[in-house]
C-alpha cells in the first residue's frame, strides 16, 4: 500500500510540473483519497487502456465509457465457467455489472446490481466463495449466495420478477430489471411521431407553436395590501426577491399553487416573499410576476436579455426552495429518456455516421434505467421534479456549440456512471460524492474531478451566471440568442411558453436549491426572475407541458403518504388506486429522467 501511495504521489507531482501525461488520468488518481481498505482498489482502476476506450472516436459499449471501472473475475461452475464483477465507479460504489457464465460456453448473462447503502457497502468476488458475491459492510465481509442452490433468491428468479427492483440478500442488494416506463398520452403521441412518421418533429412543433401556445399562461391582478401575511421575515429561509419599491406592498392570490403553506386562511401572498410549507421544515414557496422586479435588474445587461413584453411581464411564476443543509439531491434516468444516440439537430459536418451516437453508443444496455427512486431511499424522499430535454432537442443546431464536440449533446451521470459525456460550455446541475449540490458551466478542466461526480444533468446554456469580477449575478451570454442558446426549435421563433428552471441561491442564511415554474415566459423573463431571487447560477430544465415541468412534494400523515404539487394541475400525472395516490417517479416507473430530494441521514 505504501509503495503504491509513494508511486502515485510522485506521478501526480510530475503531472503538476507539466510532464505530458493525460490530464484526466492525473486528475482522477490525484483525487482518489488513500483512505480505508478500498482506496488501493480505487487508485488502481484508472488504466491507460480504459482511458483510451473512453476517449476513442469509435463504436463502443457503455462499459467502455466508464474510465474508472474496476473488474474482478473468478471461476464458477464448470472448468471454464466464470463470474465477472465490474464496479462501475469505485469512488461512488453504488452500481455494479455482474457477468455470469457458469458453463463457459459463451452464453454469458449480465445483471445490473445496486447496493442499498453505497456509503457503507461494497461488493467483491472471492475464489474461496464461488456461490455469489461478498458484501463488504464496514470492513466485515458478508457472503451473499446468488447462483448456488443455497441462494435465498436466485439471480434467475430475481430477473424474472415483474418489478424494476428485485431485492437480493435480505435487501442489501437490488437487481435492476428492465421495465416499461409510464407515458402520458401526449408523450406517447409525440414519441410516435418523432420515431415513426416522416416530418413528425415538424408536426409536433406546429401543434406546440399554435394549439398549445400560452395554454398554461396564468396572470392575475395584483392588489395593494398594508398587511400581507408574514413571510420569511420571521423565519429562517431563502432571501426574498428584489422587487420594485413601488410594488413592495403588492399581493397575489395563491392561484394554482398546490402547496399547503404555514399560514392562516388568508389566501394572499406578498410578491417575491417566501412562505414555509406546512409540515415540511426546510421548504418554502412563493409567487412573483416578472413585471414587479426591481427596475435596476430589468434595465441591466440589456445586451444579454430582451425587454419583457406585457404578456410575460404579467405571467405568474411559482417557486419552491429547498434548504440544502436538510436535503440531499439525486438524479435518475427515465426508462426511455434521455436517449444516448444522435440528435437529429446535429449538423452533418460534425456528425460521424460511423458512430451510433456522439459518444460511440446508442444504448446503455446491459445497464438498466428504471425511471424510479431506488427503494432504500423511498422512505426519505420529500420531493421529485422532471429533468431536462429529451435527446432529440439536446444538441445545438446553430452557434459555436453546434460546431464543437459533435454538436455538444447534453450529458448526464447517474450514480457515478457516465451515460453521456459532460460537454464543456453547457449548464450543469451536479452532485459530488460528498453530497454537495452545485451548478456551473462545465469546463474541460472539470473532467479532472469526474470520478467524484455522483449525479449530473446538463441542459443547454446558463440563464444566470456569477460574474466573479463584479461579484454579481448576470444573465447568461446566450439568453437572448435563440439559435445559439438552443432555446427553441427555430432561430426565427421567439416562443413564449410554459417553462421550468432551477437555480442555486447562496447567502449568509444558507444554500438553497430553487425550482421555478413559469406559466408563460421566454428565457429573458426566466433570467430576470432568477436574478431577482439572488441566484448565483440558473439553468432551464424542460418546457411546454405540465408533465415536463412536474414537481411534487411528499409528507406522511399517520401511515399515509400525502402528495402535493407545485401547480394543482400536475396532480393528473399521478396514478390513483382507490383512495390512494400513487406518485410519479416514486410509485411507478416513468419514461422521463428526474431529480429527487431526500432527507439527509442523521
């Protein structure tokens, strides 16, 4: 161990002095801490061969896209039988791929395994235990039979279960099974048109720009009140929005807000203020209309954001804030979306038709996306919200980003496993191995920290970014550049639509993840709202429909789970069984990717 540590330290120092070694490899090995029994394994997983596979411009598998993986093999069954266990990212240690061929006849089967507690558990193989895997729990090795007669639940039996997660070894491990994710009628029709009908994307766009335009837009008259209900002035919480002093006494009705607030029967809310959610410590909700924002914000950086028209200035925005000292954030792929192949928006000159997708893959198989919160976290989940664009719209058709990196397809990572490479220049919401939530514009140098990224989702370019020189939040450089910013399907379409976005607010009061639902807005209106709420960074999520902008929060009253939605109409996205609401992403698999917040472990 000491010999390995000395060798690695010397190699890292050489990299820092400018010795021509691969930057990503230097960054990863130097990041991995030499602590505990697993550190030697973590340091050893990064090989030049794996890094070349990751970087190669050639068809590959999802395993080739994992530069940090470690692999071990033992003999099982017959003389040529073998079992191979791949830890897909030892720095995270949650996902494993088990390849099993007991006869050695080439009929290998693959199983995607997930541990219940990646902070305490690791899986390994040992030739002295040819019946299954060993679960390392806090330094104690627990045998887990999976393919022998002594297995409580045989792998084949678990794989035949009609459930996205099949428990193994008393629930210490879960087998992730392929499943069909739920789709709404709108999702089903649009997917069918895009996948099977020539010109289907144009048909979808026509309906969106005509029939559905402003369908969700909500506005309401603002009233004056000298006695608006008390907001976070008497509560610890996020900073309120900067509003026009002339409108500081304005109030709004709760309108379509579907969250129960810790207030009296008064249904009026002061614009831009935050109100605690009833029975949900660490969550706050509020409302605003862009037209009441402080004029100094609305008139700033006019080269980056357009002047708001009268409609979007009056369009209601509903917001919810989560105290990141109380909650952790996770991200999961949907069963169908986002895909990993080419977007049709990719320009011919940057598309390589020898490749099935921009990263060399067009499927994550044999890995499995379940579209559901993992079972061990379900009791701790407090909220979920839909992720970003589908793959069809997740590449640039105009501007500099369209000319780079095969069109700069949006990247995403789940449990440390790279499903699509993170691209420089794109807005990124990510979570580190230590649980810290951050947002930033990804840069090439950030790949040196890639091993420590547990979750990540890119979606276009920033709405708001922090100017370090002026120490102020400003609209992103491409907010008012429709084509170059990839805000809509056509450079000539200045579409105002239903949109959702997220931002990170950091003040002396704490760090808050803010989610905003815009009933009718352009990116310029979104940027102004996030500026007003003192966000250091903000990005757009998805647009156009309630299923794409869905957010729900959960609480328990007695033994029953209570589901509330940021906007009342979102309730139609959940299923009902008798008198019980079965929430999306938690109670059943969904075809779309999503984020989830869960209570921090004590």
